[in-house]
C-alpha cells in the first residue's frame, strides 16, 4: 500500500526503489513503447504513438470515504480466516494531483489499523508508486509500482514473507464517482497463481451542507 508488514507488508497496501520483478510482473507493469514507427499501407506516412499521461489518475479518489476492509489473517498458509474492519479513508491531493496522501483508519474485532499511503507519479516512466506505512512500524514498506489502463490500476512489487520471496499485486477496480474497490494478492510461484489477502471497498462520504 510494505501494508502492516505482512499484509501490512504491502497495503496493508504495498495499497502504498524499484525492486526486481518476475518476467510476468514486469510484462504487466512495463510502459507502452514510446518510440515505435509504423508505415501505413499505400502511403509513406509514419506515426509515433505517444505514451499516455497518467498524472491525474488518482483524482477520482480525492475526498473522504467510508471503508470496509477484509484481511486474510495468515496469507499463503492455507488459512481461510478473515478479519473484518470498518472505518474511514481520507485522501488529500499533493502537488496539484501528481501525488496524494491516503490516511486509512479502521477498527474491528481483531484490533485497530492506521495506515498512510503516499502515492507518487513518475513523469518519466508515467507510472505510480504506492508507498505505505503503518502506525505500528512508523516506516515505509516496499513500494508497489504500476499504472492504470482502461480504468483499472495494477501495481506490483517483490518482497519476502517468512523468509521466502513472493510477488505482490495490488489492483484498483470498479471505479465510480462514489465507490471503488481494492485487492491485494500474494504469489509464491512467480505469478502463476495468486491468493487475495486484502479486500477494501470505499464509499464516498458526501458533504451534508
């Protein structure tokens, strides 16, 4: 989001330094080639596609939200035990949208979670990094890096869990003016299979005035 160091290992958000990616993850996060040239049939015309500018991709999330979180308590162990939390998320614009700060605070039977995610836009790669910290650790985790395509954001990183290397995927989807959906998943087999361990749904809080 790196989200509570385990599922806070990654957004817990990773939800939030580039690291080595597997071929699968790298293929999904690599930007579109910026300098490809094609010749149109029957003409000598050439064109160069331009890479999409995603500087304001997170503008939809600015504001205050009611948040429901489901967290898999013991990822990649075969456990099916989930913890449920409810609370709020406040997202503030930074640098006129080229960055934003997410402050999540939720409570449940398994305790209290406070997470902060600093999302930063890189204008050279045209990708975002999600840099997360938990109030429990007070330190930033490994950032997840990626971009939005067709209204869906996918972000990846590589970390260790219980001493073994894993891949982390964070997906933002189902975006509407008043709601959005987040899922974090781990893979212990190089991206062949994924286990979801963090599901969050945000519903916008409208001003009453």
